[in-house]
């Protein structure tokens, strides 16, 4: 079957709002029309996407899966359309993804000196989707932390980044100058497996409010300094490996030039003070 992108967008709006009325307002269509379109979409797919009651709209397991797939598909379509428009208007553009706390500005400034007419877009890469912007077309280059799925990607290692423990300022360990992993035994450590968070800001808010601690890359801890938190080096924690990543088959000259400049710049600067090994 051919996927109807219009109906997929309708589905995504209802999935995000969990409410047909609010989704219809966002889409500028009447609610009965939206309901009919969603029912038709479910019939075309041959599965139920929403569980509807008089009080709520919830995604079925199939609906939850489609919601994840829809984000990637719709982003890829929107990116492709934008690139077609860029070519039509004679615009050259590079999109660079970056993990939180990894500054890429020096590499961009160096590139802009050589290519002042090329536009650079920045795409935040969240911990749950590290390489996703490279796969769905949002970015051509990524300044990322490993590990992630490297299939089909060219990886340029940049170095190791130490870790720091992020603690509430009132924590008994908060006055220590350094820590070891043994010092953190018995602590509630927030990570993606124990408690899913949508952003670094949300994680740090949880830490400040006493829900646990985190062992994070040093650059992340330093980038989100706040008075109610402290970050302390963990001397024996396994370091985080940083890298540049791009598609193996990418051959666009300006993008490859950016990668060369970024490699030199980021190897020199590293993710935070101190040399990158």
C-alpha cells in the first residue's frame, strides 16, 4: 500500500495531543473530518491506532509504534522538501548535529571564513537519538558521544571526555574535591534505563529535587551550572568517547571540508579544558 502522508500528519497530531478537538484546531480542520480521516487511515493500515473512550484517547501498541515511525518519516520528508527548495533558490546549507555540552562553534567559525555563503543549521542531538539526525536527514555531520549504532556511518574519533558526578549541593558528598565510583555505591543514579527523561534540564531538575544523582560527561555538567547543584570529577569512571560522524557515502565537497576543519579544531580544543587523548 502507498502511505498517505496527509493522514499520517493527522495521526501524528492526534497522537501528540491525545485529543481530537485540540488536534483539529492545530490542523485547521473540523473535528468530524479529522475523526473520519483517522478511521479511514486505520482501515487502510488494517489495525487500530487509538483506544477511544468518552474521556480519553490513548494509543494502542500499534499506534505507539507508528508514532515513533511517523516522527522519522515526517522529518525526512520535511527535510527533503527544504533541500529541494534550497537547490531551487541557489542556497547551500550544511546541518550539524551536536550532543549536549559539546561546543561546535569554533569549527563553524573556521568553516564560515572559507564558505561565507554557505548556511549552517544546528540540530541538537538528544541522548535517546544520538545518531538519528544523520539517519533521518536532519543533519549531514554529527559531533557526538559514543556509543551509538555506527552502521553505515564514517566515524572520526576525537578523544576521551572525563565524567563528573552531578549532586545536589546539600548532598553529603558535595564537599568532596574528587570521587570514585565506590563512593557512589547505594546512590540512586539516574540514567536512561532507570528513569527516562526528555532533556538534560529535566534530569538536572530531578537531581536538584532529590530524586537521585547522575554521572555525566564533564562538559554537560559544566554547561548546565546552577547554584543548587555541584559537579565533582569521578576519577575512575570510564571516559566518554567523542567523535565526528557522517554517512559513509557522503561526497559533498563543502561537507567534507567542514569535517576536515572540524576535526582539526575539535582535536585541538576538545570537549572542555585539557587535552583530548
